[in-house]
């Protein structure tokens, strides 16, 4: 794989259906050289735990200034168009991006290489196959681990070094079709409808959102967003 986009995401949690992307980082590589960069922080529509803030180093002030999810995802889709992708534990990031893209009625069908899978095949002597362990193996200092762009760049560096160390293992470095089936959206429940309507009435929120047409995931995010911004209803 001579040209590709290495990418990494920071998210609010582990579920593509109920959690959200909060940072996208990507680097475009052609013949071992960087030819493009993409990085953005996304405004969270759901609460972000203290654990995630501490893990990533993305402060709440930075999140508050983030761009909308749709803008960030569409920018990445344009950036990566026509390129296979690279990632460490790639299916995690792919599942989030494909779920977000589908919610916007955009396709995200890709071929790619997972450096975690490649390391498990080729670097069996290492104590583990974490990205930080692979960086140490190749004497590369990741300046800001758990930040999307820096991890994407580190993944690209590790991939290029693995290709040099194992020149006879071309098969491990060839992109393959990525598989992730986005779960079918379920309509909003009656309980969610009542609670969301009560929340909007309590906080006197007037907008054009059609609650009856929302999905369960959309309703859950909207409830979390309102509570995060305005607080819960007091009994």
C-alpha cells in the first residue's frame, strides 16, 4: 500500500450507536511522504466524562469551541475520498465513521490495513501490540498520545517501519475490504417522546425538531444535549 489515509478518532465512549466522535485526525501518505493533513475537534452533543477529558487532554473549553459533527465528518470524507485507510485497531474507528456517515446519508465503504493485525502477525515477540509499544519498538516518540492527529501520524510511521522491517510480507500490508454493518435505526419510544416533550416544555425550548420522526439514538442524544445545557427537570 503506497498511498493511503491514516486516521484516528477520539470518542466519548466505545459504542458507535450511542457515543460520539469528538476529534478526527488524519494524515495522507503517498510513497512514504506526507501530502495532506486533517484535524478537527467536534462539539459534543452528549456529555463527555472526566475520564475522556483526562485521557485525551481535550479540555471542555476546547470541546465548547469545536465544529459541528456533520461539518467535521463531511470534511474527512472529502479528505479521504479515493484512498484506502490505515488505522490501529482500525475497525473501531471505521465503525464510528461509517455510523456517522450513514446518519448523514453518506457512504463510507473502504479498504484498509490494520496495524494491530499486522503487528500480531509479524511482531510476535513484543509484550503487547499497543500503539505505544510499537512506537517504542521503532524508537518513535509520539508527541501527544491519545490525540487523534498524533496517533494517526504515529500509526503511519509504524506502518512504514514495519514495511521496511518485513519486506517479504507484502500480503500483511495490502488493503482489504473493511466490514462493519451499521445497526438499523429504531424509532423513538413513547417514553422518550414524553420525556423529551416535557424537557422542552420545562425549559421553554422552541425549535423545528419533529420529535415524532426521531430515532431512539437521536432522541437519546437530544435528551443528553438538553440536560447538559439546561439541566434536569426539578420536581
